[in-house]
C-alpha cells in the first residue's frame, strides 16, 4: 500500500511539472563584437575570428538558479551567417577548472539524434536529459553549484553568436581536434574564455507553481566591475535572497548585455554589428518572451540611450519602455513587471558618458519610472547608488572589483551590486 501511494504521488508531481528557465545568457553579436571583461588572449582558440570555431570542443560553465532532475538546453545561431553543426553534446556537474564530478556527464540528444545543424538566425532546444545524479533537487547543497555543458562544433562555424561578458571562466579545445566532450577530465580543454558561445538557455522541469524572474538590461545588469567567477551581480544577490525565503522555486536569470540600449541602434545585422547588441525592443522576444515559465521581469535600462553613442531623447526612451511593457503584458499574462531607476553616470571616466545633459535625461526618466504607473512596482537603484551631495556614484561603489584598480563612476562594483540586490522588497514577488 505504501509503495503504491508513493508511486501515485510521484506520477502526480511529474504530470504537474513544466519547463522553467533556470539559466540564460543574451547573445549580443558575432564574436568578437561585444564588450568582454578580463578576457584572455583568444588567438590560439580562434586564429581567424570571423571564421569562428573549427572542429572544436567547448565546455561552458553555467550556474542554474533552479535545480530539477530533468533539463533541456538551447543552442543558438541567432547571429550567425551560415549553418553550424553541433555534435557530441553533454551536460554534467562541474567540479573545478574544466573537470566534472566523475560519473555525472550525460549525453544530450536532439530529436533523438546525437547532433544537430542549426541554420543562421535560428536556435534549437535539445530533448529532455535526465540529471539522474541529482538525488534531491531541493537539497541546500546544490545552491550555487554549476553545470558544465560540453559540445563540439563540426567543421567551421563562421561568425559565432556569443555573450561577451560572462564573468565566468569556461573552457575550449584547440581548433582542428576531435571531440573530447565525453571526457570528464580537463586535459581536452586547455584554453579558457570569460565568455559564453552558442548556448543561451537551460530549462529545468519544475513543479507547476515554480517561475522565473528575468533581469533585463545593460552592463549594470550584465555585471560590469563585479567579481570574476564570483556570481555577485545584483541578479545573483536577488536570487540568493529569494532562495533563502522560497527554496528551490524562483529562478532569476540574467538578460543583460553590456552597452545595450532600449531603442538603439536603429538597425542591427551580423554584417554590421553594434557592440551593445540589438536594441532591447528588438531582442525582447528572444531574451524574455521566448523563455520558459517567466512570471516577473525587472527592467533596468536607458543610460546608454542617453550617451553620445545613443543620443536618444528622454521621450523616445520613455516610449520604448512603455512599448516593451505592453508587449510583455500581451505575451505573458499575469507577468509582474518592475521598473528599476537608472543609476548615475555623472562625471564618469568614459568617453561617451558623464556629461550633465545625460544626467538630466536620466533624472527625468527616473521620475517617469517612479510615478507614471507603467510598472507594477519600482526598485529605486538610483537612491542606493547615488551620493545625494554630489550627484555622482557613492565613493565606495567606484573601484573595480573585476580586475582591480580604479573604477569608472558608471558601473558599480561588487559592493554596489550587493546594495542593489538588497534594495528589493521581496514582497513584490509572488510566493510560489
């Protein structure tokens, strides 16, 4: 009797499971267009950048914010110019360096096949893969653990869709070498990159009441000046706070791109890429609406529109935010959307930022975010980061915690991101 009852409960839970995105990275351009941070010399990995990978193994290290016993992966050629052939795809539990925990590497299939060819402009989901090495997805010991997603590019890829500023070390084999992705050791992955290539989402099969929060924005969401391999961007801090309160039930995924704008650039193409990627409105479908199980969005963006790279009016950005919110509500019924006030860039040590006109637009947009009623709630990052006596970033948030040395008065450091992550009233997020 007991065995039958337990079996029925398990079957019921499996019937209620749904896919929920647990990790994501927004692809911003064909390598090397983008804003990488602390990147090693990539000459050995990609001797001809425009040619991309050539018969080469990748091992991407990623940190899920939810854990389940079944997962699926999305490989993308969104910004490529020719079909890319992926094979020998595996996923396992990361140990250290490029090594996996022995016995955890699992083969991944695509419509039952060991590989898949992804056309330019497209992406593809894998079949579900059993993570049977996970005994209890809710175990506190899994919080903060990482997965290693390994795949081999067969032939030459051409321009590679990538996320430049991963702030996470991943690993590669040399070009022109056989697949080593089934190897749980590190010898087959001697090269490193602080970026992610081709992989842009991982879903977990979760109970039906689980959901994801998407942090949508630019470099201050992407985590510029935070700690390399430290997982201390503000979305990371928020994710840890929510896990303490709700356990393994709310994901927080990062859809930030360094240099991104709400309404610019007016046009984007692989042939003529912009370092900040396609505009937020252009990439909204791919980076938010197409993700699984999204229940909330935090949108922090606009400062790059006001730089000399953007030169947008406050009215144009205000209209772009309003349009984006309307599109999210139409596609994601019941979604909760938080507006985040823009942090100061006054007197920033960057060529395209720091001037008073930019700050005047920023302050006007913040008043709109706070008071127009477009958003369900507001998180006031401006109040946390700005020194009211100077209008500049608070001194303790300026120094660079990625590579050391001086900061730029545009991007907060680890201290600033911690303060931003702690600024959320967790009551604004619905309980699972």
